[in-house]
């Protein structure tokens, strides 16, 4: 997996075939998760991601279908012309990164609202899965970030002695959420609350899960 490409994908093959005036791009999709049920969730999320992103990129009348075939799946993307096909390929090639950063000492040149974000070592390699949920404490819509043992260890090191400071969650190098450290200890997961709707929570979960766990190879 190349974490520097959108939805964590290494796009190795795109076969375009003419079909009734349209073009079809074909990919084989696999997952880096050994769990079969979770892999199926990755494939389903990949279909939702591309179905959503193509119209958002002004690609009209596109059709995306992902068909699981055991431990892998076949994705077909039908578009109307070569420009739309190029847009689809560009979307698949956009960089994707995930990391968590810790508020550090403010630098002299920083404004009052600026934060000096420092790396914690927590990145996509330590994030196992993202689940859209309703926060049990507040009933707000949110997402749960589930981390590996290494991720939990690194988060614990970042939280220790830093109560009251902020941690920032960055996707594609953009700050998507800022949280205040409430305790010196951390559980195996982090809850991000205050997401405006279930749909937005699902979009975030899909983007990150596919970004971390989907792999495209030549069909």
C-alpha cells in the first residue's frame, strides 16, 4: 500500500474500453485487512466513495460498481468521455494521509489563534478502523477511531503530562478536528463528536477506511 495516494491506493491499472459511446475503467480491488467481513466493508465503502466523488468533481452520469469475488473485488467505473475518465483517474491518484498531532509551545511569530502542531507518530499505519457512531455520553453524531497497540502506546505518550492541551486530527494534511486532552491516559479509541449529520460521519469513515485499507491492482 502506498499511503501517499488517495484512499491509500496504488493504481496500477486502468483499462478503458468503448461501450456504447462511454468508457469503462476496470480495477481489481483488494484489502490489506485479513478479516473477510471487514474486507467486504472496504469494498462497499470504495463504491460509495467513488459514487460520491465523481459527481462532486462534475463528472455527470457516471456509474460505479464494485462486485466482490471472494478475497478481492472488481470495480468498474463507466463515464461518458475521456475527460471524465481522466478526472476519475485523478481522483484515484490524489494523495491521502492521516496523522494526529500534539499542541506544542507557541512560536514567537505565531498569532493568538495559531497552534504549533507537533508530530506524535500516530498515523495511518496505526489506525485500524473508523466507525460512525452516536456519542454515548452526549448523543451527538461522531466517529470512533480505533487504534492498534502501537497507536495506543503512542497516543498514551502524547497524552501523558499534557492535560489541557489540544490534539489535532489531520486528513490529507488538513485539520479536520481539534480535541482537548482531558486525562493523562487514553483508551484504545478516540471519539470525535459534533459531526453535523450521520451522512457526514459516514463519508468521513468511508474516506479514511478506504484510504487506509483498499488496494487497486491490475485486473
